């Protein structure tokens, strides 16, 4: 009996979600002790939830590509392009008029249009990677540059401002202490979870990631699935762009380029294997929450320059890679 | 005769050189200043630093994958060196700051190299992490900012090797003496790649790591050495850039990894496949920098440059990869 519980404990310890969960509790306790009355408040939790949604969704976009054995470096630029398009569309049509039925329809319509743009960008990546066999890294690097260029042409290199207040007010809508942005993030995560664990497409994605040749010989149409995977990634990126414009009430062609590193960090933190074939959605959600909590905690120390965060993120990425590697390999040899 | 022609026509390099020539002719037709002595010297001057970074990227691309940490590493080592030796109070030899800069670069390269050699991670993700650490150290604890250089380092940057004047319009152009460093670096790395076990091993690892290991190459040591060498060369590039500009400008080089990776792939280097050499770096860098610097001359507005570069990168990679695939007889869908 004792042996059995030991095995059970080991099994839990090997679960990346459980590891992150422990880490999250540690961060919460640490934060509550270091910044009493400041960290563990409803207002702070709301702002954490609001901030993490954008790159949480970007991380989901990188996640599905990473699981399939590739990577998407263009997500941030797709998000920026979509933010710019929706910002321009809304400021041209609604302007500064008050909330009205037509404004609501316009928001719905332009969101749909922008999501379509995201799908097209993603499908372009998918075709490059699936059909034309360009390595994912190179393809998305190039398409990222192309999309950045398109955004620059649209805005003449300036930031888009003057987004209607009707639109930016939407991010104030709350469900309990959870802002709309976070609800969208959770919605995306649930859909992705369903796709990855309940559909054959999710299973095929994992297969392509772990061994694309074996996947091909077992009758999977790799090309078609890769196009689908990157289209989903582009769609998620566009959602992130909409949310970010909503929160910041502005958009810029090269906004948040460091988010690429950050979303990869979230993926690796959440237990996604950078070599593909392994990963889970709940891990991504928890990782995004933990990392934003750490970021907020670091922001509370006034004299700590924001650049220290870069050091912490970079070091964390490397450390998590190594820890996951060691734990996974131990698991393999034990089995 | 025919097989030779066929062989030449089958090479990516041929097309890259042809494109570069065609582009040069187009610029010449519009501005009449490309194939002049000043035009050529200006081109050599523009590609100088990129050629150095190209070696770093090539070393990483051949054996593992892209290295995106070299701009941060080059900036960091150049910044530290310049803040120690860049003031008027230092009047000693240029060799000392040069060696210090190389040492810092080597140290950073070792970090990359150790992780890459010890674990089997994608180089892109590892170097993204180290890049963030390097730039964080530079801006955070070291508080990097723009400063004008004085003393030996500034003098070193302003030495010119060749100075020419265009007889037609009186325009002048200079080639810095630092171009000699680039030449020496290329000779050294060429020798290393062709005549040492390290160089042969690098290509063996690139084409098949397991096979290289079984045939007796010490893969870990070779990868470690490749990244250390890459870091050292990146630092030299950063040092040259800082001296040349005459100022510490830490953010200038950031984001440049994109251009170099693109130049290498355009030149015919396949990431992580053990294909490509220094010649590919040179033609790729020259083509891309030439296009970037002359788009304005062809009447393409500044805002369209990113679109243009992106499109060229994508088209170039598609053509290069698919021509190689059909040559190697790899079946589609593989």
C-alpha cells in the first residue's frame, strides 16, 4: 500500500501541471508576504488577469505550432496588424460617437473581418511550411517581416490612436473580478483544450510533432493539417491583437516584439516540448498566470529597472528547459 | 561541357549572383553610381560588419540552427569594452580593448555552447533566452546608454585604408582599415572549416548528428567550440561597429539577427543541415545589403522597405529550398 502511494506521488510529481501549480502557490504566498496588503488584493488580481490575456493568447498560438514540431515567430506581427486594422476601421466609422446599435454591429463586423485577416496570414504560414516545405522558423521569420512591412505601410510607421471610447470601454466589463480580456483568454484556452484533447485533429497535431514521417506513413495528410494548425495560430494572434487594441486604445506596427520571447517562455514553462509532440493547454494557462504574477511582483519594487525582467525571463526560459529535460529523461529511464 | 553547365545551373549560388548582378545593373541604369569606384567602396563599407556577423550565424546554422543571441552579445561586449577603454584617458594600444572584447564575447558564446552541447534543444529557443539575458544585463545592471567614444578606440575607427574620388561627380568614399580584420577572419575560418577536424565535424554534425557521433567526432566539444568561436567573432563585429560609428549605441545592432539569418539562407545555407560555407555568407550578405541600401535609389518609398525585404526573404527561401529538394530527389510529403 505504501509503495502504491509512492508511485502515485511520483506520477503527480512528473505531471508538469502539478509542478506549475506548486510554483503558483509559492509565488502567491511569497507575494503576500513580501507585499502585504498590496499583492493579494482583488484590484491587483484584476490587473494581472487583464495584462496576461494578450500574451496568454499569443502563447496559445505559439503552443499549437510548437506541439506540431514548428514555431510561429510571426504571431506578434499578425496581432499588431490586426490591432491596426481594427483600430483604423473603428475610428473611421464610429469616430467619437456614443454607444449605439450601429456601433455594436460595427465592432462585431470589424472583429470578424480582422479575424479573417489573421486566418489569411496564418494560412500563408501554413502553406509556406506545409506545401512549400520551408522550415517553420524561416517561414515565419520572413512572413513576420512581411506583415510588419504591411503594417508600416498602412500606418506610415506611426501608432494608431483615436480608437473609439465605446470599444476601449468594453475591456472594463467584468465578470466577478475577471475582466473581459481574461474571459476571452479562458474561452480560447477552453476551445484549444477541446481541440487538442477531444478531436482527431488534435491527436494528429501531436503525432506530426512527435514524428512527422511516421504520421505521414500512418495516413495523415501532413500538409493539410499544417495549414490548419498555422491558420488556428493566426486566428488566435488576431484575437490577441483585438484585445490589445481594446486595452491600450492604440496599436503600433512593432509593438511588443519581446512578446515572442515571452510567449515561447510561457509555452516552455507550461511543459510544451520545444521539439514538438508534447504539451497541454492547462499548463499554458497556469504558466501565463504565474509569469504575470512574478512580473507584477517585480514591478512593485520601485527601484528595480524593467530590464532586470529581461534577465529573469531569459534565465527562467533556460532553467525551465533544462529542468523539464532532466525530469522527462528521468521519467523515461525509470519506465 | 554540358555537364559543367548543368552543374552551374543547378547551384543556388549561381542564381544569387545573377540576381545581385541584375539588381546592380538596374540601380546603375537609374542612378549611374553603382558600378563606379565610389559605389563599390561604399558597398564594401556597408557589408563589412554584416560579413563578420555572417560568420557567427553560419557556424550556428551549419551545426544546429539559427543563433539570435549574437546582436545582444556583440552589443554587450562592445559596450563593456568601450566603457572601460572608450574614454580619452586610455591612450594605449588598441590590441588590449580588442582582446578584452573578444574574451567577453567568447564567454557569452560559451554559455550558448554549453547549453547547446549538453542538451538537445532547438538553438532558436536557447539563444532567445541568452539574448534576453545579455541585453537585460546591458540595460539593467550596467545601465547602457549612448556615449561618444574618445581616445584610441575612436582613432582606430577612423583609420582609412583606401580613399577614392569619383572623377565624374567628385563624390568621395573611404574604406576603413578594419576591412583587413574581416579578411583575416574569413581566412582563419576558411582554414578551420576546411582543414581541421573541427570544421569537418561541424558539417558532419549538421548533416547527421548521430552518425557524426558514431563515426568518432566529439559532437559536444565541437558544438561548444563552434558557439564559443561564434561569440568571439560576434564580439569582434560589435567592436568594429562601435569604433566605426565612434559612439556606443547599444540598441543599434538589436534586431539585426533577422537580416543575417535571411542573408545566410538566401546565400544557400540550410539551417541545421550541414550545407553552406563562407562563400554563401558573402554572396547572401552582399545581395541583401545591396538591395536594402538601394531600394530608395530605385524609387521605392521608405515605408515599403520592410514589405520588400520580407517578400525577398520568403521568395528566396522558397526557391532555394525547393531547388535543393528537387536536386536531391527528396519526395514531396516526406
